[in-house]
């Protein structure tokens, strides 16, 4: 059954809570620059994530670990300038919050003050509880992230589905309830069994956003470059490509090269 979609002129953390209560699914995509953010926002996406996936997509690193706080602030600043409606959430990068709660708060304050973002996302559960509490205590909204947490990839050793075993599934549920209790406004669940994700979404009151977590959650997030097909090497089961921009762009750029070489471009109408 379809749900009536409310027109939110500006999306806030309260808007997302209301969407869950009303049964309206939440749409979330990444963006890392002004131009893409403007397009994504204009298309009506509810949440724009300035993900540390910029480390992969924009910088070509194998993991998310190398990206720095300064670089995340730069990307976030670019995105914020292009957004009028969506809630802008920024990842705190690896090494800026895990070691101690004071450092977590300092990192959070820098991102909020220097980028103009609306909220932050942190990976982990009880291990980073004190850092999240300090950030929340400063009035900064926090989105949690459980399941496959890419900043811990060397601990996991693989990008395979998480929480398939009972012990890890129980811990994930406990961590989700803890994040809700201390005040997080939403949680991303990445690459976990669909039934477990649906259970979490039912047992907590805050929105659960899935990526590779099935349809029983409150919303979905994808990396925009994957979704529009600018990337072509990465094809996980959960990814739906809505365009094949890699092929279209390669063809267009190849045609430009041919036109320049053949002296077809610029023609007489394209000159002053």
C-alpha cells in the first residue's frame, strides 16, 4: 500500500522521525561536491550523506581510512552550499573519534562550525558510546552506523555480510537500542541479513536506513556514483544502477576527441 508523501520544504531530524511514524520511506544518497549536491537535492532526496566514501570515489583509495578531517570538512562545505532542502549528514573519518571522547567532540565541533552541516554519522556501538554522548551533549545530532562498518575493514578482513551469526546479531540489536537510548536520531545498517534489519527497525523508534539490509527498514542509502553508473567495477547484490553514466560519458568524451582531431569542433556557429 502506498503512503501519502508529505511535502517537507526543509528536512530535519524531526522530519525523519515523522516519516517513520507515518510509514513514509526515507531516501538518502551521498554527495561530495557542490554540483552533485545541487542535483541530488533538486531531485527530492531527503538526506544527503557526505560520506567518507569520498576516500574511494573522489580520491581513489582502496579503503575509507586515508581521508582526513580537513578533507571531509572541505567536501561537506561544498555540499552544504548546494543544498536547500535535504538534511546534510557528514561522516566523521577514521581516527577522529575512536580514541577518546574529548577528541570526538573536538572533531565534531570542527565539522559543524567549518562546514555548516546539519548532523554527523559515526561508526560503531558501545565502543564509542562516550564519544557519541559528548557530541550529543553539545547539541550536535548524531546518526549511528552498525553492521558492516568500513572504517573497521582490517578488523573484519572482508566486506562480506555481517551479523549472520547469533552472537553478532544480538550485539547489533543491543547496540542499536543503546544508540537510540542515548539520543541518536537515526541509524544506518550496512550489509546485514534483511530479517535482522527489519527486526531492528521494529524494535527501535528512530529511523533505520539500510544499505544492503533489505526492504524492511525505514529508508535506503546508496553511493550516488554507484547508483548512476559512474563507477562500473563495483557491483554488489544490493546495488541497483539507475543509469549507465560510465558508458555514456566515455562515448561522449570519445566523440569530443574525434571532433577535435577531425577539426569538426568548433564549427562556424561555435566561434565568435
